[in-house]
């Protein structure tokens, strides 16, 4: 049994590089099941609770698909209005109850630290599907899986990250993970949305990480990871308006890019990648989005103690 | 605690907090909740010459023995402080303060969007001590480092 059995996955920093390697190799084995070409019942009779206090399309539906593809069932809610939290119930109480109904809980919540709180009160494993601007570890795992599928390795690559580095939780988790594998990180963002000092400090102890100009990043990187400016994370409208639409990757930006360079995006996209990029050889964001299913299948299967060897 | 200080203001029962870095006595009084409503007699000595610290502050509180939670709070401000519990004018117990690995309900997370700052959750903040010198702590929930933790102490 893996040491991830029955474990919470709250932050990518909770995982060792060995844990990540295991999840990625198990994900690889489940691709044909994720595509619907093979059926498995590893999690038959098991129930996943999805507690989404904030809107989500890809993350929630890919977790649900992952559970169904492995023969399990799903209960849950997709907005807090339909739960007792709207009557004043605390998150701790909601989680205590959900943990008695299910075998694992996936939580998304607008407040940072909410997933850790949930894990403190749940008898069952808790998987963080995004807590405020903090962490989104399963997105990071599918990002790593995408890179590994494309390049066959994680080592000796340069990853450029563009966009809202201050509030974007996916880029915080991703930077921690990339640095864990010694992958060089190039950053480009509006000056008011730079990477938080905590994240920079951690990454600098493990890899090279530098702010660079956008054009240089696109020329140098093997992977260009673009993020959306998330209106919902800004404390005030004025701050959001000052940076909204401040960068956009178009086909003309890609002239000097390496031929093997891939563009990733956690989606949803607004206007930070022009649609004329979608049909280039560089675009991988829709494939990346699909990889959420096999990766979340692997995570659920390992955490719930399904058949790891497949 | 040397005898000279007992000669100045000996107390019969209570607590003497010694080896407070000079200038911190009033902050420590605030942390342990000694204010104008306090009924105990409290003596404060400021800038007392000290071989160990150069100069130090001393607090003497009559008829009150501090509990472990209060000692933890003092450790945040004065990691080398010593606590003397006095009973019948004698030092009954001498303790060094020590900062535990985790503290609950003492330091607030500075991230306003952290779940621990949401009143509806009716919860106490919980911090992890990462290093003691220099003092570096982070929020157990949102993982953020707390800058100048002494300024985030709950009173």
C-alpha cells in the first residue's frame, strides 16, 4: 500500500518527489480508462464527497468523472448557497458531517487555509481543489503530468510563467513543484502582480527563479504557462481594472519561440491567449485539461487504496 | 533573581518575571492582561543593570501565579525570561519560558482572507514556530509567514 493511502493532499509541499512520481506513473496507466476505452471498478462501492463552495467547471467535473470511471459514486454540492453554511453552519461542522457520509472529500473554498481546516476535522482524506489564492495541488499534478507526457522527463527544462503571479493559486503550487524537481522558472507579470516573497524565497533555495521580460521568456522557455487575471481574487475593482488586459499572447509572439515549446493554461481563459494560437503546434491547454481526469483518477485510487498496480 | 531585588520590593506570594530585555516590560504586561482593572500590586523595574543582558526589565506581580499559556506568550517577547513563583517570600519554583512548536489562540494570521480570520468560523488562530532565532512563524491553515509576529499577538 502506498504511503499516500488515507493521506490528505492539501499542499504540493505535503508531497515528496517520490509521491509525485508515483501519481504521475499511475496516471499514465489510466489514460485509456479516462478516455473510456477500458473499464475499471477499483473504487466500486466507494463514495467521494465534492464540497465546492466556489464555482468550478473543470476541477469538479474531472474529479466526478475520475470517480465514476473507477466505478465509484459521488455526492456533493457545487455552490455554498445550497448548504447549511448559508444558515450559519461552520465549515468545521459541515466537514465533520460530510466525512461520515463519504470515503474522501474534495474541497474548494474561497478562503485560504480552508482545506487544512477541513483536514483537521475530517476522519477521511481531504483533497484540496483550491483554497482562495493559496494552493491547488491537483492542478499542479496534472500540469506536471502534461509536461512529462510532452517531454518524457521533468528535468533540464525551463518553464516560463506569465500572468497573475500574486493571486493565482495554480502558479504558487506549480512553482513549488517545479523547484522540487530543479526546473528553472522564468516569471513575467504586471508589476503589481508579482510572485509573493514567501514563494520566491522557497523556490530560490531549490532552483533558479527570475523575473524576465515577456519576449525573453517566450524565446527561452520550453513550457510557457499562461494564467488568467482572476477578478474574484482582487480586493478592489480599481486594482483589477489597472491590470485587466495588460498582456495577451498572440500568434505573432511565437515567431521566436523554440519549435518544441508548448503553451499551457489552467483554464478558463478570458483574453490572455488569442484564439489564433489554438491551432498552432504550441497549444496544449485543451489536452492539459483532459489530463485532469487520469491524474485525479490516480490520486483517488491511491488515496482510497484501490488497486495501484492496475 | 539576586537578593538585591528582593530587598527593594520583596513580595510574599506571586510571580517575578526576570531577564526581560530592557524596554519590553510594558508590552509583556499587556500580553498577560495586566491593565488598569488589575487588582494585584504590580512592581515594574526598568533598565536594571544585568551582567547577562546589559540591562533588563523585571516585573513583580503579587498574589498571582502565571499559567503555561501566559508563559508561552512571554516567550514570544522575551525568550530568555525566567519566572519565579514566590510563596511565603521564598522562591517556590523557578522556570525558564520556552516557546512551544505550535501556539493556538495567541498570534493572529495577518492574511485577512485566511479562514482563521473569518468570524463565522468561530475558531482560534493556530501558528507553527519554524525557527526561534530569529523568530519565524507561519499560519497552520494558510501557510503564510507572519511578519513581525510580536505585533500580531492577540490581547
